[in-house]
C-alpha cells in the first residue's frame, strides 16, 4: 500500500516534470497497472483451478455420456 509520503513525492515530481516526461511516465504507469491487473487475474485463475482440482479429488467425475443425458444433449 502506498504511503502519503510516497504520493506526495510523486505529485512533487509530476509538478516539476516537463510534458514529454509526463507523457512517458503516464504510459509507463498505465503499462505497470495493466501488468498488475493481469497478474491478479492469473492468480485468480490459478486459485480457481486449484479449487476445481480439489473438488474433483473429493467428489470425482461423471462419464460424458451421463452428463449429456442429464443436459438433454445428443
């Protein structure tokens, strides 16, 4: 979590930076944010897969033909 001190330092640096630097900084911040979001989504997917694996180990699976019959599929 970001401290107020860090935010203040960032704001001071932003206020002093020329526009070309600000543009690059914005692009980099957007890139880092996207990477962070992707990493969180990947972790959520991995957690879901672990849960599914545990459920399969506990409860087992059913044959495909049985599933199709239950769903009314040919």
